[in-house]
C-alpha cells in the first residue's frame, strides 16, 4: 500500500535512511520535511499479520518537493531487505499519477546503476552530468520527466 507519511512514521523513515545511504540525513533533517509546506512524503507499506493483530511495516519512502509547476524528488529509499521487488518503481508511478502535470527533476549518483534503471524505467531522461555533486569524485546525473 502507498500512503502519505505522518510524523509518527519518522522512526521508520530514519531506519530506512540509515540502512540505505553512506551519509544519511539526520532524524532532525527528516523531521523538518514534515513542517515544510512544499514537502510531501509517501510510504510503501506492507501489512503483517500476527496471531492477534495486524501491523503495517514501512518498506520504502519517497520525499518530494512540490514547487508547482516543478517538482523535485529529494530522496527515495527502499529498505535493503526489500530491494529488487519493484517497490521504488511503484512509488514513482504513484507519484506521477498523483501529480501528472508536474515537471519532475532529480539528481542520482552516476554509479547507482539500480536507481538509474528504476528512473529510466519510469521515463526519466538523463539531462546532464553534475561534477562532484555528492562530494569529490562523486558525480550525479540530473534527470527529468
């Protein structure tokens, strides 16, 4: 299920962030996204059934900035245990359905072949290379749709 995130989801977002990135955002930075009027956070969740109750487990998140008519995909992360199952693509497709008239942009590390495949699969195109975007010697591609 894909749904909007709430502040109560912050711990799950922080958990995935720390498992996904070498230099993760701090909990404070992620929390600040909930207070920005242009920032939207969506989650991919899965129900887990226990003997007595049903819980929802967060498997992925996407943070976007809506600066209409433009939008920026700020962060997208899938828990490493659940990668390769189409979750990132599902989040992107849902985003594009929710906001069909937005011109979307993002930056992605040129060495992140898995992310590049996902974005290209969802019709994003490489526009240009940005030198040292992620630090010395770590370039990015600007991609848009």
